[in-house]
C-alpha cells in the first residue's frame, strides 16, 4: 500500500474528468504515472486497443457517471458485484475499476521488462461486463475513518507485543521516507482534484496503516522466531490489513457512493 493502486488512480482521475475538473489529457497523464503506456482493450465499438483518453471519453459517451474501485483478495471480494468472470479476473489482479452508469468494468493486466530500477511497465485494461449491483463490503467514509483509528492502535499494539520492527522507529522512518518520496514527486494531490478533505484524510490514514503492516512483513521476524509466533503475527495483522483496504476503497469511491466530488 505504499503506492496508489492503478485502479485507484483510474477511478479517481476518471471521476475528476467526469466532474469537469481536469482535461482528458491531464487525467490520462496522472493515471499512467511512471508506467510506459496504458491501453484499453474490449471497449464497445472498438476493434482493437485504444489509448486512455479515447477510452475515458467513450465510456462517458456510453453513459458513465462515475468509477469505483474494487480491491479483492481471496476470501474478501471487496468492491465486487459480479458476474463471476469479472470477479475472477479482478481477484487475480487484486484490483479493478467498476463503471457507474454503464455495465462495464476494467481490470489491469501489467507486464514488466528490463532490470530492476529501469523497468518498462505496460498496462492493458480489459473491459468486461459487470453486474449493476451494490458492491461487496464497502464502508462509508465515516465508518472507514472510525475503523482506521482503531486499526492503527491495534497494529501498533500487535507489532509491539510480537516484537516486530514495525512497532517503533523503523515504521516511523518508513512513513517519513514515503512522505518525502511523495513530496519529491512534485506535490501531486493524494487524491484527484475535487475529492473532499475527509476522503483525503481516510486515504492517508489507510496508507499509513498499510505501511505499518508492510513494514511488519518485510523487516524480518523480530522476536517471532517460532512457526507458531509467525502464524500469530499473520493472524493478528490480517484484520488490520482488511480494514486498510476497505478504507482505501471507501476513499476512492466517495464520488459515486456519496456524490462528494466538488465542482
């Protein structure tokens, strides 16, 4: 969770485009980010792949009034509404974008080439039919914010109890490094233009909780030297990670769930 999921970028900047707050080129540039290129395949009316700018315009012409995010993992179909084929592809990618107002969703397929530090990343967004139904397990912003406050306390307590590096200065250093990296990137907004402050706050808190979990998993076993202790850590962290993912989805979906993008 150190980097925004590609589906979050597409949904957020797609929503800003639909709200008239950014141009198609601005939205496409923000979505592509540091990747080499993004293409969209399977778009109705198009025989082959097209660029993001054309695709977003075509989806708007088909009736799209918003985009929402799904971040599913095995056992937790977060943000999905079917059908099974779309759900399966989204679960494999662990993310997807679902159109609001149109029966289509997009799942990213990422390919990488080149050495570490000089990767060439291409993304193909597959357009697939989706079921127009309420998404699974998506909280409101208020619910997400309350859950995050508790999850942050739980994460710190769990990591400290299990003697994991992520419970103290190592975690704080990772958070500081992440913030510095964001600032070096030119001060890009945490969310696309127009999102309300509460959505931005929830997203930042979710990223912080996710970062603590990532540090815990990536910085050795700490004092958890036995298999049972390692298993206990995973068991304790899973619900915290679940809360963070739910909150990410709530923040990105603030536009379609509450109509909160400001013109």
